[in-house]
């Protein structure tokens, strides 16, 4: 086996072990709090808006798909929108304003009081994600952050922050995926048979 391949596998296993140990402490409480906040917002006809860059944009789209479609159970469709999916809107805003405003402008247009903005930034410092979180918070939305570095700017804006503190972005994203799959399952249980 290639040494780099083995290193990736070893790091992933160690990161998952660390999270498993932390599940006894705060991580599981954070995951449950995120699921409860989302369930409450959706029950009150709110919408979950999601944003992130690169792989985090893919995670945002993945979650929107799980909520609007389904995760594992039949239930009513749940309102979720990933800000990274409308290329005409993204390119218009980036061209007419700046890339920093691609999510903030959408938050300004779409987010309402008591909605959820679920913001992904493994660094916790992505300017466009932070700008969207600030706008959404000003509008009275609840901010959920998924980060990969503790004590970040995004964490300080968020109402709830799940931090997958890992050495590499890839490991943080893998933990994010595990956490958001658990969240999707918990939310879906709250809407089963509806």
C-alpha cells in the first residue's frame, strides 16, 4: 500500500475515534441541538438555507436533497435550499457585486425570521459564508455553523456550532458528513408518517 494512502486511512480512523470519544461529551449534545432547531423551524413553516464553498457547497446541496427528498423514511418534503445551486444568481451577484456577497445577497432576499441558515466553513473564516451568516442573523434567523477550527469567526456568529476540529480539511468534512447524516435522521424521525 502506498504510504500516502495508508496515512489518509490512518488519519480518518483517528479522527473518527476522537469524535466517538467526544460523543460521550459535547458533540452528541450539539448534534441533537442542531436537529431540534431544524425540526422546530420546519414545523413552523420555516426553511433551512445552506451555504458553503467547494466540498462544503457539495455538503450543503447533499443535505438539501436529503431534506427535500428523503433520507431513509417516507415523510412530507421539508423546505431546504442550498445557496450554491443557482448558477445564474451566483454569477450575477459575483459579477455585479463581489464573490464575498454571493450568499449574503441570497440571504437578504430569501431568509426570514426564525428560518435556519446552516453555514459550512472548515476554516471558519470564509468571507462569503460569514457575510451570509451576519445578514441572516440580522433578519432573525438561527445560525448553525459547521466548522473545522474552534474559536473561529463563524463560530462566534453562530447560535449552535459543530466543530470537527481536525488537522486536515478532508478529515473535518468526513466528520461533518457523519454528523449531518445523524441530524437528517433525527429530523426525519420527527416528520415520519406526515
